[in-house]
C-alpha cells in the first residue's frame, strides 16, 4: 500500500485547539481498533479517557473500539490474511508481530517514530523489540514483569519475611504447607498459558537471564544444564504441592483472591494482577506486598523477567494510517498514562522513558507506582530477564504451555520436555520466526 504523506507539518496533539466549524460524521475518516476482553467499567474507561478525548481533539477522524473478547487473536489472524482487519492492530505480543510483518500485513513505523519522537520517549529496549528485519513494526501497549505478591498482614502475624533466595522460598513454602496454606496461589482454568508464567520464572531465576539470552540467540541449546535444573525445580514445587490441589479448576483471579483471604501465602505472578489488589485486599483487611521473585544463589539478585502483554501496529491495508499513528501517539503521552493508570492499574504500563511528569490519582496504591518506577529503572539499566511469551516464537511457545503440563503429570521427563522445546525452537529459528532479542547490556 502506498503511504500517504502527512497533510500538515507535525501531527495534532491532544489539547491542541479544535478547528473552527463542524465536520459532518460522514466526512470523518474512521480509525478502527479491535480490543480484547475488558470489564464493563474498563470499557467505559477506554471510551471516556481515549475515544472521547481523541475524537474531540481530532475532528477529522473518528476512533472506535470494538471489544472482541477472548476470540480476538483468532479473528485478527483471519482478518489480516484477507486484508480486512482494523487500522490499529492489537496483538498478543512480539511473536505475533514477527509473523504478521513477515507476511507483509503491517506498516513499518520508522517514519512515525522519527516524526513523533517515539524513539526518545520510549525505553530503547522496546523500540528494538518491535523490529523485524531491521524495521519497526510494533510498540508495546504495556510491559510487565513477574514477581511475588504476598499478604503482608499474614506475614506479620506469622513472623515471616519475603524470601530473597530459592532456598528461603522453599523453606517458607514448606512452612506454609505445614499450616495448611497453599504456598503458591495459581490457576489456569481460564487461561492455559498461565503455565508459562512459572516456566519464565524458573528459566530466569534458576537458569539465569544470561543463559536465557544465549539460548534465544541460538548460542546454547534449551537442553543445557541450567534449564534442566530450572524445570526440575519447577516440577519439584508442583510435586510437593506448592501450587495446591485446584490449579486446573481455579481461574487466575480466583487464585489471586486467596492471597488476600489468607488461604494462600504467596502468588508468583505478573504485575497485571495489580488490577485485582483493590478488589480483594481492602475487603479482607489485608495489606498487599510485592517483591522480585527470589533467585538461585548462582544467579544472585532477583531477576525481573521482561514481558510484553500486547502490542500496537498499523495495518498495511489501513486507509487512515496517519490517524492510527495519532491514536498510538496519544496513548504514549504522559497525560494518558496518568489518567488510565489512575483507574486501571496493571494493564497500561506503557514503556515511557521518564515517568517524572506523569500525574496519577492520590488514590492509586503507592505499591503500584513504586513498583512501576523501579521496573522502569531496572529495564533502563539493563537489569532484566526474558518472558517466554515475549521472546519465543509461536510454535515453541505453544508447545511449552502443553509440554509443561505433561511434566507435572509425569507423562514426560524434564529432559524430554526440553529436547522437544529445543527442536521446535531450532526449526522456527531457521524459518526466521524468532522475535528480535536486543543485545544484553
């Protein structure tokens, strides 16, 4: 598709004076965006804080969001193949972007990034993660990490302190089992890929992020000793009962609620669960805590595995790519970051380089704002690990989710699991499907 040049020098920004006169709805250029599942109140937040504000500031455009639910990924793939997808392409992560870019379904964003200042506004690692064959095709809606949520009130009552090593973690989990508590609140009834959250944790915290980086670059196999040790550790935790008896029947939210009620001691999960903290902790008179997941002695300090929950791109067939770029540009503004994170934490942690100008509601939990600032600082300093759903190619990631269950259910060994994972990865690597992996600092 031929790229249209900007009509004006620079693009309109939110807060710019509206043009005089009115524009008939029929004359407005539509900007379509398909979104995933969102609670009714959060659908309204998007309408109020994004759609309404954007459309008022851009009278020539009309942004609309269509909530597609859990079928979004499937519907999007089909639509993109036929060239009938939305203008703003919202994917589940970089592995999806690589496949779409390879198929010529996405518009390169390099010119927009240069003209709109995205290269300076966003953390550099995320610019690199959105590239395929040297061109920029995607920017992350949110970046996230994995860590350890816990009930500070319960810990104070029992005289426990957050673990700082794998050995301390296992000692604490055993103490929780002895008291009839579930050490790790977890469940995959509503999202089977929850399995890979824990694989990502042990790959980085037990295997080490340097080794994960080498494996992603094809320098060592996934069958290497650090990964065998990692999967063996995860399987040991499962067999000892750390994940409880109801993992396959609990949803992620139901499991997380058990930390607030004191039924479970800890929740090894992602920062997206900050959105569930105000739903459960206050009503149970509990105080939440969050720390980096402890690491093996050979790894050292806690590792914050870096993940991208979803990405923004522009369809190659879009008839209004400038409008779509304006939408993405506003999303990466200080104002939108502050407004949206004030009402919806955990899902809109855009990778802004500097959060000092962001203003959020005083009602926002300080634990959340402190965690996001600490995460931004760690990423900026190159102190991060790698989540599987962000850095593995699609077939490898799909097998990881199902294969880990086979290990837990004693159908295959850790070595067999890693052997097939490695074979699948090498095949996709040869096909050019591995997402970009920025050089490690």
